[in-house]
């Protein structure tokens, strides 16, 4: 049993490292790519908010990681097979994320672990044990989430151009209209945080807020963000020298303030939700190894949450720059106003998905939003060769996770004589 727990901790940390290297880098890429924050600042923000989200609010989402993909009760007679399968899934997903991150491919960590679990379930239990309808729904989200986010980002950036950038005095227009965008950002990002993060915090669970109350709370946050934002915007003075070099230099400073807020909130929501991809299987192994029962109820040890949060921060700090460069710089040139439009569109898509129950990938959503912003400036503003590589990496993710998981499952079963 101790061996299983040690391996679960090691492989779980490796998987969390992969999430930090790939997924978090993705969430921070627009802020870094638009020069609103530096890589060092992104790591500090992630260290605080991703870790806080994972530890404070990550405990409740661990049970959802199986996503109804496989029925664990089919392994009731052989609980050791579930342990081998989850260990194999963690190792497989971690290795694929290492390969993808090193190459700068922004892939979905959720799809990686889903592919891995499908692989071990098909071999360890049988092909019929996999709920293929659920897998099909996940594949459909590959198309739905980038398209939705891309369309919203396209419209959002066009509105910025129409209301602010195409006028003689863009700074004056920015001071007038950016507080409205700030309200929208505050409202949507706090809604994402409430729906995907804070709902897992015990104190928030006890409050049991209705949908209407959640929206009202988000609206209050949005108003506060707009008021505080307007105060700081009004202090920004035009910089003639910078504006001469780049006409919108001062205006972009206004959007830069906004991007720091969105980066913090998205990091908390991401940490609380996506940490489950690493610690969900760890929790299943710990529960099965300590109780001997598949699907048995046991309290989630705090060390598992700390392991997940720590691994995520470590991944971003050591390997995050590769994916941040791809999404933030290589797809299309980002400025704070463009990065803001992409981030806000991604947040909108996540809110819509949370409300409708559509399974989506944060990665696919953000990449789609960045593409939408690029398209608003014309197809020539996008590096299509980079986009082609990203799409190919998406197609390969589930099969790669499944293949690696099958190999590791067979090895583990042979070693431990299951």
C-alpha cells in the first residue's frame, strides 16, 4: 500500500507540473504576450492565485475527473486494477504534457487525462466499459469552444476599434468607454471564479447561493472594478513621446491595468478547477489503497491539494515559457487591448459552458479567442503554420494519452503481478 501512495504522490506531482507547464502558461500567455506583465510577474501571480485556488477550492472537483467516462464499480472485485490504471493515466498524461510543453504546443490537460483513462479502461476492463458517448461529447467541444471564443473575441476587438481606436482622440474615448469593459471583465471573471472556483469552498457551499444571487454578486464586483479602474484611468496622462512612436501607447496602458486583474482572477478559477486533472486520480488511488474499496468515501488529505498546487506553480516556473511564447507571441501580435479582448471572450465562453454543462477545454477556448483577435485584423495577421501545429497536437492528444496509458498499465500490472 505504501508503494502505491508514494507512486501516486510522485506521478501526481509530475502531472500537476505538466498542467503548470502547459495549461497555466496558456492562461497567462495573453497577459505576458501583450507585455501587460512580465514572465516573472506571471509566475508570481500564478504562484499565489493558482496555489490558493487549488488548495482552498480544489477539493470538491476531484470526483468529477472520471467525467462518467468509465464505471469504477466494474473494478469492485479487483481494486488493484483501478490503482494501476490511475497510476498509468497520471504517468502517461505527465509525459505527453512534457512533450507538448517542450514543443510549445498548447494542449488540453483535461483531454490528456481523459485519453489516458479511456486507454487503461479499454485494456483493463474492456472496450464496453468506456462510455463512448461521453468521449464523443468531449471531441465535439474541440470544435465548439474555439469557435465560440473566436467569434466573441472577434466581436469584442472590433468594438474596441469602433469605440476607441479609430477616433482622433483615442485616450479620451478610452477613459469614457474602458470602465464599461472593466465592468464586463469584473462581472465575467468573478462569475467564472464563483462558478468554477468558489463554489467548491466550504464557506460558499454553506451559503448555497442561488443562480440569481451569484449573478448579483458578480455584478457588484463588476461595478467595484469599474469604479476603482476609472479612478486609476483618470490618473493616466498622455505621453506625447511614446504616442509619437506608437499612436496608441497611452491607450494600451489603460488596457494593461485591466489585464493584471483578469490574470489574477483567471489563475484562481483555473487552479481550483484544473488541479482536479492531477489530484483526481491521486485521490482515487489514496481512497482505494487506504479503504480497499473502489469508489469508497474518504476525506481528501490536504497534502494531496498542496501537492497539486505546488506542482502547478513549479511547472509554470520551469517550463511555462514555451507555451506562453506560442500563444502570446507566435499566433498573432498581441497588445494589451487585443489580449484583453481574447481573455474576456475566453471568460465569456467558460461562463456559457458552465451554465449549459458543455464540457470545454480552457486551452482550446483561449487559443480560439487569440485567433479571433488576429482575424479581426485580417488573415495575414495570423501565422497559419503555428496554428496548423496546434490543431495537429489537439488531434493527437487523446490517442497519445490512451496509447501511453495502455503501455504503462501493462508494465505496472506485470511488475505488481495484478
